[in-house]
């Protein structure tokens, strides 16, 4: 096996989160840019980012996602 066959792992560009909404619905593996988490607020910044995504999706689809109850990093 040559050294060219091995590839270096890229740093994670995204961190994945599982989101539970107040109505009981949930979504898994929501992508949040890792750079967003490096700002003050950490996972709170992830919640704000996902809420922003939800607003954009609601505008496009005409259906609101509701209020986020919990947010946890995916395993």
C-alpha cells in the first residue's frame, strides 16, 4: 500500500445535532458549521443557527417547525 493511498482526514466542517420540538416531533443529524460553535455561546449558537434554518424552511414550505425544546449533539 503506497502512502498516496492513505488520505488525511479533513477537520470536521459540520457538527451534527438531534433536535426535539415542543410538539414532540424530532429531527436528527441537523448540520451546524463547526465555526458557529467556536463563537461564544457554543451549543446555544447551534440552537440559534437551527432556528434560523427552520425559519427559512418555513418560509419556503409555508409550514412552521415549532419551538425547539431540546438540542443535543448526535452520537
